[in-house]
């Protein structure tokens, strides 16, 4: 397969890059910034696969620039950086990396909720700054027994629900339709879900239907004692509305892993003690990152051997 051209759209895991280089003729797009037109003119015909992630996938222009493209393998579970309709129209296969990252993202979601409620980051600073000697930290809020709402009861949402059950939380959810074989309460209206929970987890994929699904009405329904945790996609939450709600005290706190315009983050959030921010690291553990890379490689190898894909999207 060493003669098959694979275009890697941006820096990812070093292990993945090494594995791609050992198997394919790998092109690194981030090294071509000054000569992209010449590159596509000279090499586009040899590229049969694109490997992208949550930063740079395969948009319409890229797909049109690669006439022999056969497969787009995403080093992520999210697909919002890929023009799926164009891939479908052109018969281009698409794969992603579900399942292997479910536990890590769910773990982080619970961790963010605990960090906000129990003031873990504030406590850390309190001790390290020497304020424990004379200061009064104030009381935190417990996680156990809280009512939990989940937007999107897919793999990750279900894993969050399972973990929340261990904390004796009452669980409800909103999704496009009611899920069979679950005892969790279903709300067809997300505003009603927010009004009936204390912690709202956003765990849905980003689509046109879910863009800004968490808007001012949802945030206000969650209320000044409510906590919002977003481990889905940044644009699922109306970020300016989130910022204003936190600044005005209309929302109790937030734990955020994903943002609308990454890596840009609203600076107004930096000084808020009731907000915990992490830089889109939901799946960033050594074990899961390597497993995701192996899945990308396995999908590419299966495609070029004419075998069934392991995790096909289209």
C-alpha cells in the first residue's frame, strides 16, 4: 500500500502519523501552507484517502480538489468537519472512531460536573496560594442525588447516565426520539428537560438541528442554581448566551470541554470561579488515543483490501 497517497489534514497523534507513514505515501497538509495550489496540481491524482479530525476534516473544496478520493477516515467520533452529503454523492466512504472514546469522554463529563460543584479547581488554588491559613473557602454543592438531564442519549450520553446512576442521580434526557429499553424519563422538549434538572449534560453530535440547541430559553430554564456541562460540540451551545448567563448569575456554573471557535475561548469566563474550562481533551488519554489511531489505520487497510469497513458512516 506504500504507493497509495494519504493526506493528513493537520497534526494529530505522533503514533498515528508514524503508522500512516509506514503503510502509505503520507502527505502532511500543514507542511504545505505556502504551496497548496502547486501541491494539489501535482499530487491530487495520487491521493485516495484523507485523514482528518475535529480541527480539519474534508470540506467541499478539499473533496473537489481530490478527483480520486475514495475514503475519508476521521480521527474522531464527530463528523461536523466533513461534507457528508458531497461524500455520499461522490461515493466516497467515511469512517470515524466511535465506542473506543466513549468511556473517556463520559468520565470527563462527570469530572467536570464534580469540579464545578465541589469547587475542585478553586480549592486547588486556595491551597497552593497559601490562603488556607487565614481564608474561608465557603461551602460547595454535592453531586450525589442531583437530577441529571442529558441532551443526546447516544453512546456517550448513555455512559454519562450509567455513571450518574452510581451517584444516585435521577436521570432524564432529550433526543430526536424516545429511546426503547430505558427507564430514564424522556422529554421531547429540551426546555422542559432543563427546567426539571439541576445538571444538564450536552452530549449530542453537531448537526443543523442541534446547532445552538442550548439557547437562552434552555439556559434560563436550567436557572441560577443549575450547572451546564458540554462535552459534545461547542456550537451545540449558544456561547454568547452562556457567557452572559454566567456573568449575570442566571446560571449557576459550567464545565466546558468544547467551544464554538476553538481554540478561541471567551475571556470573560477566565475569572469566574464557577466555571471549569478544559481544551477539548475528552478523548485525550494515551490508551484511547492509540485505540482511535488503530481504528483509523484498520479502516484504511480494510478499504484498500476490499474488505468491510470496521466503523462505516457512509
